C-alpha cells in the first residue's frame, strides 16, 4: 500500500498570517570541455604553404570518432585538422567553408555530446582564440606510397 505524505517547509508551519513564504529553485548545470593538444614536431611553429604536401592519402572515413580515442592533433592542410588516435590511426576532420586550420595552431576544444563521439555534420572544433568551425566530414588517412 502506498501512502502519500505532504511535506511543507518549516517556515510555512510556523508562519503567521503576516509572514510570507519564499520558494527558490536551484538549477545545477554542468559543462564539460575537452582540450585536444597539437602534436609537436620539433620546436618550430606549424607553417602551412599553398603547396605543402603531406604523406597521407585520404580515403572514406567514418561519420563519428570516439573522443576517448583522440590522443593529439596535427595541422597539415589548410581546411582540415588531422586527429591522431591512441591506436595510431589517423583521421582528417575536414572543416567548413571559410575555416582556416592554421587558427588551431595551439590546439582546440570540443564539447562532448552524450554519446561521447565527435561527429561530422553535428560538432564543431573551437580554437583557443574563440573561432569555431564545423566538421564537414572525416577522412581516413593512409600512408602514401612513395613515388619511385
């Protein structure tokens, strides 16, 4: 059998007709932001030139990448950020139009979704300087065959 009990604040029980009761509502919100550092090669800053080439071929990639698997990032092209995973796989996050990857030279932040994944068409990379860029797609990176 279920019994219902009405709980009233003590101030209401002891209040006279002239006293007023005040109610308050408290909302607790939590915001988690994950910082992804840039992988450093030597001590020189990242420089991207129009004819800079990297040694990776792009293949079709997944829609989402698990955030817990991202170890670091690297900038190799103007419109993308390479994600280096804990298992040494690499994915290139292709950025939306008008986004220059050079702005992510000091790393970036992502706000995780409830599923714990970073997804194209849904999520954004946030530069430490304040700029945000949407992720258009992920490309799987495969080591390029050397030209003989």
